[in-house]
C-alpha cells in the first residue's frame, strides 16, 4: 500500500492522531503506542509552547493516518506510534527522526528513541542505523479496577477534594511546583500555564483530585483522564509536597481518581511508571521501552 509522509499540522492532525491512537490501542493483545490521553496532555502542557510541532512526521495511506514520529516536549528524543500493519515504515521513521528531531550538541547530532523491549525487529533496525541501547527508559503499568472499590481513608484533619469543588490555581501550582522538586516558592508568572493545562478538551475537573492540609494548602495532587471508547483511566500527573510525604496522601489521591473513573465506566487504569509507589497500589508493569541513542557528526 502506497504511503506518504508530511509535516504535522496541529489544526488538521491533533484530533485525527488522537483517533489513530484510540484505533490502534491493544492491537495484538496489548497497546504499544501512546494512549490518547498522553497525546492530549502533551499538547496542553506549557512546555509544548516552546516546541515547533511541525517537526512531527505523519504518515498516511489512502487518507488514513498509519504512523507518527514525534518528540514530547523537546527535540532530541523521539517516540514512534505505528499501525502494526505498516511495520515496514520503521526504517523510514528513524531516518525522519534523525533528520528532523535530532539535537545539536557540541558539534554533533544526538537522537534518543524509545523502543519497546519486546520489539526485536525495531531494535535490529536501530542497530543497523548506528543506535546503541542506553537502558533507562519508560514503563507502562496497569491496574484492573476492582468492583466493589476498597474504602479510601485519610489522616484526620486532611480533606479530599476534586478541582470541581475547589479549583484554586495558585494552590494547584504550589503543590505541583513543590511536588516535582522545583523549590519552595513557585513563581507567580506560571499560573497561566496551569490554566492552559486545564483547557485541554478532555480535562475533567471532577477527576483531578487534591488533598487539602489543615492549613488550607493543597499538599497532594493526582491528575486523571478518562478515555471512554476503551473505558480506560490514565494517571498523569501525580505530586505530593515533600513535607507531607509518608502519610499516604498520594495513595489516597490516586485511588480516588481511579475510583471516579471506574464510576464513569473505566475497567482498567494505566500509569507511565513502574515505581514501587504504584506497585503498592496494585499496578503491574506490562511493558518497558528502553532508550536507544545515536550520535553523529
């Protein structure tokens, strides 16, 4: 089947690629491509404003999107989304990424590509093009949502809320800033970025959970997305104020978000991590993607 490649046009392609990711979910028994909510989260994260989205490559066959190669927030890294029926595109996608997504570092070009550890064919193609496995990478874990859902509890004087009840952007900004280790006092000029994140089409304030401390500050946050076609929940992002860790607050926020997605119809929740924290909640790793790197002059 004849395919063609072109640059990404957000106005034309954002929704179509989201539908492509939904269509290719669980192909072959489990999903390999990004989940649609991650694609949406990428486009409404403030860092996307610093990225030239036209570096993304889109492959079509008979007017249907069959493959996409793209960074997340910065060039220098690449993710490959592909319909398994078009696996022959993998060498072309790597070549495209080398040309459009690599980063100039000290007079050399550098590109890091995430490749599934089970995709031996793609690994061999990468080796033939000069890539080497670095390790590290990303995992995907899932949790079959229990029914009935277990009781969720909090320490005394802490309160569980959704942003539908209290969407104080400053408090949201504060817990995410502190929770991701950026420092104590968040800058005022990033509030608009938090507002931008909430402008995503599928952002549901009722599914975004916070834990409020006795002093009124938000001290734990769990973002949650619901994809109704396959009835899945996606966890992103999760952060707890360092001063309040070890109290089970993050656990409570995540479980409450999962519970609410289950109430909407979700049967499984996913998180892009294999951390012990998520394993303790019942998530189990289903696959891992390692980083493969190439450097050249």
